[in-house]
C-alpha cells in the first residue's frame, strides 16, 4: 500500500499508464474520435506526477486547467 506525499507521483504515473492503455483499447474498438480525451488525461496525470516530485502539492495545482479536460 502506498501512502504519504512520496506516493503521489507514483500513483499519478500508474493512473496515467492505465488511462493511456484505455485509450489504446478505445482505438481497437474503432472509436478513434474518442481517443483524444484519454490521451490528454494521461499526459496531464504525468505532468501532475512530475510537479509533485519537483515542488509538492502547490505547484501541481493549476486552477486554469481542470484535470478532467472538460473545463
């Protein structure tokens, strides 16, 4: 079980990998128009993981860019 501040980047990267894999599965079902959102979400999760490693919680928050991409 991962806990604490140090776990956040690892969990975010794991989530990014899962979302990216989901995007590839969407492509396999011939719904290629829907793959953009999961790929962008995976990239955002990777960015958040990097931000947590470099500067902690505050630097990972960007109120101008919602995580969901639906903003």
